[in-house]
């Protein structure tokens, strides 16, 4: 038979349950202390399981698979939001939110990233133009394109500048214009300089063609040191944000 020391017996009595004079089995003090973290963790997990709600909704503005990462990033940054999943094929996002969550923060976060949310119960969601009062706070300027523009002077030092060759008849140009303006609300270090090419028949149109424009929308992105970074044709939002990220990282 294996012998136990007095120390081992004392430890056993402290940790494992023992009967008192009434014959009731009660846990020792050390056992209670050891179990506290596990009990607390179980209570927190149970509370989270009860209060968490899973929400799935449509995301307006997802053009391709490359749009999923910025959508996920914008949603994951919202306080209280967890387990963000974005499906570019179905153009939906799924996330977990706590009880009494303010769902308007989802609209605000996606709007600032150039997207929009259509939550359950909402209809006719679209990327709407900003109010005139908000537009006045943005660094925007427009040229009629009747004369050749000096782009070197147009680019704003100390800011990322988007030189946007556009036309009033170009529907995709208006969509891109709205998305960029929404993006600027959350990124005040961006300036936009728009140049009207008319019907491909003015000085700006000839200038855009020489720069490489083959279709509209056509933008050129410059960094804070006024250096050209990249051009984007067609207005694909993932390409636009990628060019802006490259300009932001440029030194």
C-alpha cells in the first residue's frame, strides 16, 4: 500500500470535497479558488451566447471579390461587432452584434468606405449623393475643360489628389463621384479636381486621351508630394481604393 505524508493529506483535504460532521460533502477552499476562473468564464460565455444576435444584410457597391476585404475591415471596426463574414458572390455580409445595438453605425461605416448597407426590412437602398451642406466641407473643384489644364498646379500639396476626367452624360462617372465623396468624409486628406471632357471634343478630352484615357470614368491619383501614383479606368471601386492606399503609403 502506498503511504501518504501529512502534507499530501492536507493538500487533498483542501482541494477535494470532504464530509463535515453532518455528513455533507463540501469543497475545500483551494478547490473553490481554483474553480473561480472557470466559473467566471462560463458565465461570460453564457451571457454572450444569450445576448449575441447574428445579422445578415446586402452590401450595395460590391463589384468583385476584391471589394470584400474593405467591407470586412469597415464592419470589423465598429464597436461591438464580431465574427464578420463577407460573401462577394451574394454581395452580403454577416456579423454578430450585441443586444440593443445601434444599426445606424453599419450604414455610417460602409458609407465612409464607399459602400451602402441594405438591412433586413429596408428597401430601395442605394449609394445616395451627400447633402449640399456636407459637400461644402469637402475639398472639391471643377474645371470646364475648355482649355488645357496644368495638372502640376492642380494637384494639392500635402493631400492625396484625385484628378477626375468626367462627363455629364456618363452615368458611371456620377456613381463614382458619389462614392468618392462619401469616402472623403472619413478621409479628409483627399482632394478631388474634376475636369469636364464634354463630348470627347474639347481641350480636356484631348489631354485625357494623351494621358492614356480610353474610356470613362478615368481618374489619376497623386500622392501628398504631388507625384503620380496610378490611373484607373472604368471606376471599379476596388481599383480606386487600391490606388488611394498606394498613395497613402507613398513617402
